[in-house]
C-alpha cells in the first residue's frame, strides 16, 4: 500500500506491470512507529485459504515466478523468501520442502507478519 515500495519491485522485475492495492486485513495495523522501514523488511508474503483456486494460484507463484525472483535476488536471498499464511495451507504437500517457501498456516494475528514483509503477493488465476 506504500507507493515508495513500488520502485523496488520495478528494479527486481523491470517491465512487469505492478499495481498498488490496499490489503484488507481484519487485524489492526501496527502503529506507524512500529513498522520497520522498507529496507529493514524482508521477503514476500501470501495470505489466503486452502481453497483449490487459491492453492493453484499459489503453486503458480511458487513454481513459476518465485524461482525468477530468487534468481534476481541471489545477493539478498531473504528478500526472495515467500511466507505462506492462511488456514488450510499448512498441509499442502506440494509446498513441503520447497526452497524459499515457509508455510506458516493459520495465524491469529497478521499485523506483525505483514509489517515485516516487503511485498504481499496476491495472484489470481482464471
């Protein structure tokens, strides 16, 4: 949601269309003085459920997009780590042991996790 974050994404994947979209979370956001600056944040986050379409979109990101991102960020591997959060995601065998993917499953409060990441990945497949 921060317009200052978008230029970083363009340096990682130049020419890729990107859009700034406000993330609608039910958790109260962290107070601004508790959110680390962009350079202090690391990695990517995906928030969703274990619904089949969500998992299909997530698998597309994990197996098709994330390797390209990680290759670009080889000097900063933590920025190429994707944290997967959401109910029904913790038992997905297709994501087990994939390099650069950390499956957290359901978390009762997302505010800290969202505040620590550089990019929220929200793929949609049709």
